């Protein structure tokens, strides 16, 4: 009894340490997400994070008050909106680049599936773990906001980490530089896959790349999508150093694309869609096609209109180009959809991007079965429907479709053509007048084919549309079928 | 104010109010979690450890010291994604040791506090290293230079923290 009293403190110390070691052993033996320590974590997080949230909110509010109202009213908000747009576009760009590369490599694999970020949730970083051994941060979104475990966390620059623990109003995000994290990664050009891991010192290394491979310094590292958390193609970082690693693998140091020590706002990827990649059937895109996309709405003309024009030097030079122009005999001219090209909305502000299932008039008012409707009769604007028309349908001339332009419109006339469209100035800006006046594109294609695919209703002045058209001109050369181009996935 | 080189009976023993006992560790853990976001260099500091040492040396009660250290450590563990107990065990050992040492030597001199903080910081890191590597299986790197440097930085900050704690402690 006396001994117990004498060594009471030591006995208690041993007892407390033993209990903690036992608890630790249980946690190590079982997964940490089993819930054995969840309650303790909830209490601790519940005690600390409200204070952090309040402080971050106060800081943000003060910052916003000063910068949005006192310092430069409005400019900051606009800048922020633009930055968000850039963020979105960067993500889009990264994805599109990957899509393009992938399409070329995997054309034959029709059943290949690809992941797309379809929904993100912005969140603010409110705290960290405060430990060098646990590289994680807390965000101000939790289960109430739809956050779930293992969701990817990114910024505009690249990946940040994944959601590890979800609490009611906060979540713990494991950063990619933590030693317990692992991300499937791929070298952008070498296409070598590896596993991205953090080190105890906070560096990021790419493992499992064979030592006989050549990896250049500065090579971009992207997510490979193999981990099932991060969609493929997101920026991870750049290779900074390569050294021989353990066994047969290289030790590749990667400098993260995101500054992980200064995180403020992040995006949680809450929804990833999986779609099947369509093989690219377009082949190389001609400059004239790109030009045609940028042009405003112009009257439909067959591809061989230039030939016809060349053979008919007495073509009327005055008046409306449409009046002088026979309506399109080419299905290419019939519809932008027939061309299969995604049309930028700059052509007509009211461009209808919805698919029109009912076949309509290819050009003018004569219905053309089998050719998707190109013109919105209500608005007179082009239906930029993301349709893909079979090449056969594209190649099929529509004999009932109006008349094609046989004349070479003057520059001024070309401007007039686009006048009803709000995008008319684009003609002046983007297209040299010579292109129109000459009637032949640099690629040797007639201006009519350049202008093909534009809605006639949106381009014809009301007066010009009512003018009687000359007799239809039979194309000397049958129009070439245009390859179908699939719209990029949204 | 301080009693130097005295027997256990002559040593000044202090206590803290319940409010201070609860709020100060909470604030320390909060600041430890919040400040590294703004100042990334702050991760080399361990405010909860300094509070543990401050409480333990002031109370001079090993049992109170180990309980305080253990609770603060577990709270700190709960914010990380590592198993709970790594910081708990380390700070339990430090709390007990600091209290035990506080009975024997003067711990109210800034010089002593500086050296003690370095010592306890290294002890804390050693215990953490052993547990994390041996029991949890984490990959750990040990650098004496880094640990001594961090210990010195913590000791400088500790002198300020202890001075603040001196203001709220009450003589029994």
C-alpha cells in the first residue's frame, strides 16, 4: 500500500500511456474511418472550427467591404467574375486537350469511357491541422452541403487533394503532399503512369516509373484518372528533379501546380460524369471551315458557286447578293447542322442551340426532307444545333432549294448580307473584304462554300428575300460531302 | 516571487481558473490550426505543447500535468487525420515530466524556461517519432538540426506564452 502511494504518479502515468497505446493499436489495426474515433473528432472539430469560420468570415467580410466598396467599387467583383470564368475555362481547356489527344489515340475503342467534371462546389479553407505530420486543411463545406468522402478537391491551377473526413458543416481535405495520400498521375508527353505521393518533408514524388524511362525535367504531370477520385487530365505539377529511386524505379520530384501552403478557396468536385468518347471522324480541319465558323450569317451557296461564277462573268454585280444568288443547291449550304460544325453563338445573338428534330427548309422556304432545320422561322436566326448529319445526307443536293449566288458580291454587298444580324460587324472585323469581293477563299474554295451553313433567313434583308430569284443553276461539279463533326461534350 | 532551489514544501504552487483551464488550450489549438494558413512557417511552432509545459510547470502536480497534456494532445490529434493518441502520448509524457521537474527546479526564470522548452520539445518529438514510426508505421525523417532549431524557436515563443500564463495563474 505504501509502495502504491509512493509511486502513485508513475503508476498513473503508465496507466494513461498504456490506455493511449492500446487505443492507438486498435486504430492502427482497424481503418480510421470505422467510426471508433469519429465522435472524438466531431467534438474536437465542433469546438475549433466555428471559431475558425467566424474569423475567416470576419476577415473576408472586412476584405470584401474594403475592396468592393471603399477601394474600387465594382472592379473587384468584375475581376473575380472574370477569374472564375478563367478558372472554368482552364478546366475546360485541360479537359478538351485531353479529349483531343485521347480521341486520336483511341479512335478504335468505341466503348471507351471518359470522365468529365460536371459539378463543383466552391469552398473556403478555414483551417489546417497545424501539424507537419498531417498535411490537411479544413474547408467550410460539409455533409449538409453535399460533400462526401473521397471527393476530389481542386483549384484553377490543379489538384489539391481529396475529402477525407466529412463533418456536418466542415470537411477535412487530405493534401497531395501528405505522405498518406496517393494520386494516379501520368506524364503529359511521355505518357508514363505512376503514383504521386507526399513525403514526410512535404515534397511530392512520382513513384513507380521504371528507371529505364527517360523523363525530362519540366515535364507536366497530369492526373491519370486511375485512382477513381480525380478525373483524368487535371494538372498536378511539373517535374523538377529525377533521381534513381528504390529498386527499379525512378524517384521523380514534382513541384505541385497549386501552392498548397497558401490555399484560400478551392473547388470540390461533387459530380463526375462518365461518357463514351466518340471517335474523331473529321480528319484535319480546313482553314476555310474555321473561317466559315467565324463568319456571320450569310446566304447559302453551293460549293461550286465560284465555278459557276467563273463561267458566268455577266453575273449581276448590283443589288442584293441574295437576289442575284440562286438558292443553295448544296446541302452544305443548307444548314450549319449539315456541316456538322459547332457554331459559335457570336454569329447570331439569338442562335438556337437546341436540336431541332423536325426536318425543315434547308434554305429559303422549301422543305428539304432529311436535312435538319437550319432556320428558326420565328426569329430568323440560325439553329446551331449540335447535330451530326451523315455524309450521305450532306452530299445529297437539294434540287428544290432556291438558287445559288452566281454573282460575285461586292464588298459592300457582303456587308449588307450580314446587316440584319447583330453579328454583322464581325464580318468587317474578322474577314478581309477581299475574301468576300473575290469570292474565293485562300483555300481555293468559293466564298459560297465558306459562307455555307449560314441561315439564310437571318442574313437576308427582308427586301432581298422577297426578290424573285433567277432560275436555278445546276452545279457543274457536284458538291463534296462534308465530314461530320461531333460537338465537343459540354 | 519565485522560490528558488527549495524543497517541495516551499515551492510555489499555482492553479488556474476553470475558464482559463478550458479556454487557453482551446485557443492554443485553434491558433495552431489557423495561423499556418496565413503564415506557413508557423507549422514549426507547437503552441499546445507550450501551453502544456506552462500549465504543468505552474501547477507542479504530475497527475494534473499528465492529464492536461493528454487531453490537449488528444484534442490536437482529433484535428489531424492520423490515429488519435500520437500527440496524446507525447504530451502526456511532457506534461508529467514538466510537472515533476517543476517541483525540483526553478521554472520561473526565463533562461530556465528557454532551456526547458528546448528539452521538452525534443522529448516530445522523440516520443512522437518513436510512436509514429514504431506503432503507426509512418515514414518519419529525423534531423537533429531541424529539431534543435525548432526547439529554439518554440522556446523563444514559449517565453512569451509563459509570461501570458503568469498573468492568469492564481496562487493557491
